[in-house]
C-alpha cells in the first residue's frame, strides 16, 4: 500500500506527465479506433490503459483504487523513460509519429508545451 506522502508525489507526477485533458484524451482514443471494421463504442475506444488513464483523470485522489495507483506508476514510468530518451535521436519530439501516438494513448502529448 502507498502512504499519503508517496501518493501525493505520484498524483503530482502523474498529472505532470499526463498533459492532455480528459476531453482531449477521450477524443484521441476515439480517433485511434475510428475507421476500424467494427468500431467500438466510445466508452471502449482505445487501449485499456488509455481508458484507465481517462477514468483516473475523472477521479478525486481520495477515490483511487490500488489498480488506479498501479496504472499511474506504469504511465509515469513509460512517459519518463521516453522523456529521458528524447535527448537523442528518435525521441518523441524528433518527429516519430508512431511514438507520439502511443504516448498520446496514455494521455501524454510530447509536442504539447509544458503547463
């Protein structure tokens, strides 16, 4: 279990790396599945982690579950690893559209200016 101080730090870091609003993320998840032969309903659009990030964005910190906390750690780790790789060739800012789209499915747009 995560203590209050650790949860506060995770909450802040998660909201730093997830720089898309819930509306932007929901729209992106729908776009990613648009045109598929059997397009899913909007509530099921996008990868499961992206949908979970969207659900977390709509929660208060006090309502987080252990599963939410695991997903938050996962997203922070993935985005932080990609940000660390950004300084070399192939980072999200270098024009790698597929990488940008994968990160956007987690709520992080590497081309969006810092808040």
